[in-house]
C-alpha cells in the first residue's frame, strides 16, 4: 500500500460539513464517491480536521492509501475532473506510511473574514458584513488573552458531546486591510463552533459594547451564556494545517499559501 496526502479546497455552502454522514452531502462523501469512480473500489479518506456545515477550506489535508503507486499529477487532474466545481484538489504528495493527517497535525489555522464597509460588496463574497466601524485594536487586545492553554468551555456550543475542553492557542490576532478584517486563530485543536463564538464576542468588543477583558471573564466563568452569538459560517475558512512544530506560525499566517509549498513538513 502507498499513502498519499492531498490539500483540499472547498466552498462549504452546499455541504453538511466535511465529515461523512448518512443521507447527507458532505465533503468526505463527495471525495470518496469521486475516488470510487476513479479506482473502481471504495477508498477510505482521513481528514485533518472536521469543518461544520457551511464552513470553507483553503487547506484541508486528507490522507488515504492506494494499493499501488500512481502518477500524482494525473491523479489530481482526474479527481478534479470528477469532483464538483466547489471542491478542488490543490496539491498532492506521496507520504510516509506513518503520516496521519489528523494525529500528526501540530496546529490548525482558521481565518474568519469580516467585510467592514458601509455598503455590501461581492468582493469578498465569503464574508460577514458588518456596517458599523469596528475597533480592530480592541479586538486584537481581546484576542491576545486567548493565547496559551485554556479551558474554552465558554466559547463552545452548548450540549456538545465531546468532553474535551482545553485547547492550546498558538496565535490569535486580527488585521484590517481596505475595510476587510481578517481574524486569524491557530491552535492545536478547536471545540465545536469555537471560532464562530469567539468572532461573535469580538464583534461586541469591536462595537464598544464590551471591554477586551470580557474575554478573560468568559474564560474564567466557562459559561457559554456570557459570550457573544455564534456568527454565520460563511466567512470562516480552514486555512492551513501545520505538521512541523519548528515552522513559525506567524510567518505562515503572513504569507500566501501556494500550491507548491511542502505543507506536510518532514513527513514526505
């Protein structure tokens, strides 16, 4: 068996999340259907992380095993010829048999995009539109309190089954460019709806309704009711998965991820 890893880009609008579910269109089921057409046999895929319904991706990593070696460029072209237009394979690599897209990941980076102009615009199409001018400095100060290891119970949707609560946040910040605000958070793991609840809280802070220290109160209380609303998934992107802890996360967030970059770290 030969193991391969691919980088998957998708628009999540028409899917019930990434993970396969009975009688629902998901990214995983659509990818595995394409592979079954191509290889004439079921191929099991493992995703680096789960994205919820409506969430987008620019850097989802997926690994799978094939009974024999294939020409990678031909495989990309063949898969993209079968997959719908809202899903695309952007990169592929043969990886070591010990590589695991989920278990070997050191960190995952998400970005939430806010259109902060007075009027709506189709550029960018995937963004939350907030007309009121937001205080990015206050939002940045609030985000700084999230860095480190914390119990994020106050920022996850209530009644979720996963009992795990702690996450290690390596980087949390936002920046504004031409009325577009980018909220970037990189962590070892995320709780259900955690990013969307954090952004909902940041909006209250950016609008001056709460002080940045409200973040500390929510962390200490572990009470979801004290945080902001869960914002829509439209502006949320799963950007990048880091497999090398020596890579500077700040550099990754600053640079444009290209198709040729070796995102699989030392595992190739």
